[in-house]
């Protein structure tokens, strides 16, 4: 294989989740959350991942941005949307049920082996199960570096310098490529999709891959036995003026 | 036999408080696994990854409930990077049924890499422990709480939600064993620098008091009002998504489902209507105060103390009253 002739490729893994503006409600029987008729969108952190890949390509540091998802058959519109943002191709691994993070990472590894990207970008976590695991697991299985919670990514030949949002502040790492990067909120602001791009995206290549053909399986080692709403907050008191507000805060030892 | 390995978080020769909270969580597992028999049959071990001779191992040895401390020594441990720590944790973790680390950026970065190396499932943000195989954790930014179960005999990797557990006391005296890992460590990831956040102001994620401003501030300049009040009471400063989108406050200050999810003692929402995505980020705050001119704003449905009025009048008045009380 002549690597010099291979396109410099970025793989972006995205997930379809309940839209962040939806008020999620727990089913009365505790069997899960209500998903019927609820608006589904690309995970916000994954949208940032798509945007970052496109910006790297636009700076001339990548030739191709490939989007991948593991989702039910009706998730195609999300992929078309990512293509409309500017990606070149999409891979749709069709799975009827959600995969556990480690199972998802194994499937993504198969795609990585097939596509040979120099960079894989994912959101740091999906806002449905809030696991924050898949990117790190992929990096471990691939035996490559990870730079999680990125707020800045600078590429040089063969390495990436990534600034990470950590509890202590901003940590900068240098990683050899290929590597896995997961995005934090501050990395960029995703672009809006324009109508002509949506039309153009309809003809971009979208490959459908059955989960089983990759040897993939849902995982299912963590069984959810019950889903409950969190303890409700009680509506408190209203105060009539600033003096009363201060008195109440002072009484509670808060100022 | 249940054996819990707690991965210590530390920096600058100091054990992070989150480690004591993980030990407490491990103790609650011990109690849950064997009701009424305290720690019988459960061993809690803390692993500290250092370059050798660190005071951190001794600090961990004091934590109540800890049976042993393993100080794992390697030159690569100067910086606590997931890529170099994970093979060491996986090596030490072979002998344990449970591996815990705090659900901080340190633990969130490290533990999935460990779980993949060990082919173990991970439970993120564990908030309560019902038995050695049953746990509770939040999903949808805390809008739903799930009970999860893992088959007995499955190795479990978990990150512990530190806000849900108290810190273990420090009256123990566990032995410290030193260990040199044999796992090959990668050189593909290198530490460059760490810049501390936010100057003198407390860190938004861990601050006891947080004051946030919303769209009603109407300009970046007016947002100074929020900083002024925050500095007066030693609070961190946050912002609603609307305020961030409008450019009144930087992105890293965003509180909410897609921003920072926080649980301070006091949260004051100023000129924030209370969109769902904001409320999910603050619902674990102890006391929520809302200042808003719209009496119908949803923020009042969750506020412990609410006041309807003009923030540009109320905030300066409140500052004056705080000043007066300190004279």
C-alpha cells in the first residue's frame, strides 16, 4: 500500500439523540424515558466534531471528511445533514438497538481499520446516556493516543497539539497521529446548513452497513432495571423586595 | 470476594478530595454487599501512581476503610496521562472485582481506556450503590435516574459522582506497598503544559456559590454587574446559553445540559428565564435564587427564593445591603 497516495482522511463518529431542547420524561411504569414522537437530532458535541473536521479540511490539512454513525435505519436524515455541513461521505452502520460504549467502540474500530483515518473525532459524550466512554475506548482498542474534552486542536505533520478542558484549567497535550480527539463545547461553533448544500448532500455517497457484517453486537452487559424521575424540586418562596431577599439569604447563611 | 481498587487523583503532592469520596463509595459497597457486617469480605485498596517517594501514598493510607495502598512507581507518572496510566491500572486491576475513580475530568478520561483494556463494562457517574452488582446513575443530564445491574462475576469499572458521596475520614493507618509496573507504556502522548483556569475567581464546576447572568443583561458590558456581585460573595460566574449565544459571556461559562452541570450550595440566576436545558444544569444546587422581571418565568418553578423585578435595580441594592452587613 502506498500511503503517500492515500487521501488524508478524518473519520467523525456521530450519534442521534433526543434533541437538547426536549424535556425528557420518564415513563410511568419505570421502563425508560418517553421517546415516541420526540424530536431527535445529532448529539450537540458530535456536531462540534463534524465542524472541527471540516475546518481542518478547509485549512488544507485533510482531503476527506467521512461521517459514521451506528443507528436505526431511519437515522439517514441526520447523516444527510452532516453531509450538508460539508462532509464528503457517510457510513451508516444499521443497528436497531443501542450499543453499549465498548461494543460501539469495537464497531468503530472496524470502520477505522477500513478507512485508515489519521484522525478520529467524536463528541466527548452523548447527551442521552451521558456515558463519556466511546472515544477513550476506541483509542485503547486502536492502541493510539486520545485527547479528550478538546477546546483547541492544532495539527502539524505527524502530531496534533490539543488543548483540553480539565478541572484544573486548560491542559495541552501533544499526540502522535493517528489519534482520537473528543470535543468539548468550547472547541467551535458549528455552521448553519444552507439550502443549496442540503440539495447537494442528497447525492453524496452514503453507505449502509449491517451491524452483523462487522461482527458487531449490542453488548448488553449493563442491564437497566428501572428508570425513575429525579426527586422533584419544590417551588420556594417569593420575596417582595431586595431587603427581604437579602434578609432571607442572610438568615440562611448564604451571604 | 469483593475487592475494590480506588485510583487516586492527585496533583502537586496532594491527594484530591475526590479520592476520599471514592473510598467512601467503596465502603458503602462493602456495607451493601454484606449488610450488618461492615467491611467483612471486602478489601479496599488505593492505587497511587507516582514517580516514587510521593507524600500522596501516606495521605491515602490515612483514609478510613483502606486496607492497603499500592504506590505504583514509574518515571512516566510525572504527568497523570490516561494513555500511560491505563496500562498500569489495567495491570494492577487484574486482581480486583471493582475499579473506582472519581467522575472528574481525570477519571472520565482514564477509566474508559482502562475498561477497554480489561474488556469490562463501565458505569459512569455512579450516584448510589445498592450492592456489589447494582448501582444507580443519572442519564439525560440528571433528568432520569437509572438502576443498573451487572451479572455477578463481571469485573466492573466505575466513575463515582463526587457530589453524591461524603469524603472518608482520615483516621486510618494502612500499609503502603511499592510496585513497579511491567506493562509497556506508550510514548505517543506527551504533556506540554497546564494553564490554571479563571484567575482569582473560583472554578465554576466546583464552586460553592455560583452567580449566572442571562439574556436580560442585554450586553457584555452589563455583565460586569454579575462579576461585581460574584466577587463580593466569592462566587464563580456562569451564564445561560442565551447570554453566551448573544456574546455577553464566553462559551466556557455556559451552565446547562450542553455546558457545565453544577451542584453548588448557592445558585443565583439573574435575568435567566429558565429554559429546560439550563434547568437541567442546576437542578442539584442546594439553594436556587431567581431574579427576573417576568413573574411567569419557568425559573421561579424551581427557585427556593424568587424576586420579581428589574435586575439593574435589585443587584446594586443587594450589593449595598451586603456591604452594610459587613461594617
